C-alpha cells in the first residue's frame, strides 16, 4: 500500500507544526489516566517524544493529512497503539483504570 506521508511532506510538516504549536497532551496517556504532558523539545527518537498519531490508521484507510484524523501522542504510546482502533484503545484503557481503582487503598490516616 502506498502512502502520501512522504509525497506530501510539506503538508505533513505543517500539520505536525500545528499540533506542536497547540501543545496538546498525549491522548493515549489521558485515556489511561496517566500524566499526559509531552515535552516537545525531546529528540524524535526519545520514547516520550511527540508524534502525530492518525486516529484512523493509514493502514485502515485513514488520512495522515486530515487535521480531524490526527492527535498528539508520545512515541512509545503511538508504537504500542500500532493500528488498534480508538475504540480498542479506549476499551483497554477503561479496563486498566477499573483494575487500578479496584486495588485496596491505604488508610488516609496512616
């Protein structure tokens, strides 16, 4: 399958710059209830670096140039997500939050 990701480099760079300027948090970390801030100064190969994540993956027919189909993510989160749908990610995150919330909590007066 061919992708326009490299053929439309200028449009992709503009989209990336727009997301970066907005300073968005990682949508995947937010779904899991984790700290979601992205350090936009990190080098591109750092696990917590900013990446553009296509909500409908390109491999499933999504557009990598549609502003409404992209969000910010950490590199490691985007790699973990792979081509899972947003619904799958949200379902996994919901189960993880439920499991975390069902753990016994220490007494507040300890």
